[in-house]
């Protein structure tokens, strides 16, 4: 390994790297417990798992998670978001400040504490449909969408592009990243099964990178609690990637992603990101599954742009935001057509994530606030293919389901 040293300011940035992305000022809620000193476990898959964060140079690799006991027999399992990394370019540029200036959160910091969040974490808001539920909050510090089980070796790369975040490590510096999000989930699931005996309803949710974790990992939770009514919300995680990135190493293969084999088969590289929720929803037709997105989510578009630039070809439209929007809507509409247990909520604009922010209550599409829409989802039960009763329907603003034409500007 080449010998490099980081400046004092770089080390200072890394000291706060875990505090990125999920800040929502003004909220303070008591009764959260941080679960620390986690021993290795034999996971639900029969293998041993040890919890860890990324181990990015000069960051704390210690993993922990938060829990809160509610007054009902219901449980929320929430997968945190925080970017992703998969090669020497993206893994050398962690997020160190707000607005996000890198690709992934490498460690757990003070602002990962859900006691400071709004949205579903604001249990003093009477409009919160899960205000009396128990919570398990799974931080995200591994850059792998909560799916990885690998330690991968990289060498720092500088794109030399003013449009992309610069690496925090000197070009050529070698380093390892612990892509162990799935291992962390197995450790947390072991704790959940030992501390919750028979939840009546379970909401598995996640935002951004956490939405993929919720989509692919909820089958493990359903199998642990087969009698629970399962609800799944993937927030701002529509799965618009390129086929090359999905199947490549470097690419998603850098993580050695682990998917429940009885749902997805034995080769995760064959599963497109856009199909993660589709396949699990088909396998569990009585679970209620949902997606939230805005029409031009700036963060999802940014990551798709990286895929398209470095792992081509991607979609036909050369205008990345329109290309992303077209693919997002095509997939979303196919879900709605094919899956009786699926609903979508599409809002206008470019905001990224909703579950842990005040816009959980403020956002409105088709005449219904998102918080009321989630409440309708949780209240409906039974029915064919998980559709249930009640007023849980697809919701979208009047123009949200129409993509703009791919028209290039004049030369």
C-alpha cells in the first residue's frame, strides 16, 4: 500500500462525516435507546455476521442502532439512507458536510440519532399514523444499500471534473471499505427477534439507499414474524440504474450483495435494481408495498447520471433528468399494472426523501397528504393480493405521470 497522509482539515471533515444527510432541525423526542457493543451473531441465513461501518480511513468503524418502545403491538423497522459507493471514484469521496458533497456516509455521527428527526419520528404530532408504534432504526454507513457482505479494496481516483465531488484521499491511495450492510441487518434482526415476540403490524420503510434495503430485506423480517401484517414503503429509491452497473464489478458487484434466495434466486447479479421491490412484492402478495418519489428527484438523477456516464449505455434520451423521469414512470406504471398489492405516491418537484422530514405532513398529491395516505395504507387489511379495504389508492399530482419529450436544445 502506498504511504499517504491526510491533512488536519481532511481528518476534521472525516470526524463529522457520519452526521450527513438526515438532519431535520427542531424535533426532539425522548425514550430512544442506542444499542451498542454488538456481538457477532449467527444470522437468519445461517452464517456468522459481525456489525461494522465502512472503515474509511480515519473514521470510526463502530456500528450501533437505535430502538424505541411504543405503546401498541406494532413495529417500524427503518433503513436509513446515505448515498452509495462502488469504485475508486465514489468510495474515495465520502459525504463530509451539508449539502452533501460526496457519495456515501462512511460512519455514524451525532446527527444520525432519530430523536432529532421529523416525519414518522415525530411522535408528538397527532397526524403521525405510527406515533404509538415501536421503532428500530438501522443506520447506514457501508455504501451498499444495506445489501453488501464484502470487504473491498480500492485505489482512490480523481475524475478531474468540476461537476463531481473531489476525492478526500490522494489519487492512487489504496484503502478498504467494509460493505457490510447486510451483515449489520442480520445483527439487528437477531436483536429484533429476541426483543419483540409477536408484533401485530410491521412497517418496513427506508429512504434513498434505505429504500432498497427495505425492498430487498423485508422478506427476512416477514419470515421471522409470519403472522404479522407487513407493510413496506420505499422512499426515493426507484431503481433507475444501468444494466451494466447492476451486473458489474466494480459496480453493484463490489458489495457482494446478499438477497433472500427463496425470493430472488441464487445470483443477485441477474436482478435489476428496478425489480427489487417488484420481485419481493410478488413473493409476498399479502404484504402492502409502496413507493414515494418526486418527478425529478435531484439525488436519484445524480446517481443515475454517474451510472450512465461511467457504466453506459442507460436510456435512449441523452438529457439525464428526462431519461431518468421516463424510466422511473415506465417502471412505476408497470408495477401499478402488475401488482395488486402495490401503490405509488408521486409528488411534483425535485425533493429527495420524505419519511423523516416535515414534508411527510405537508406534501399533497391528488388531494391527500402523504401522512394520511400512509395512514390509509396501514389501516387497510385483507383483500385480494393485499389490496385490502379502505381508501388506499395511487396518488399523483395532475401532471406527475407525464414525461416531457426528449428534445435537445438547438446547437
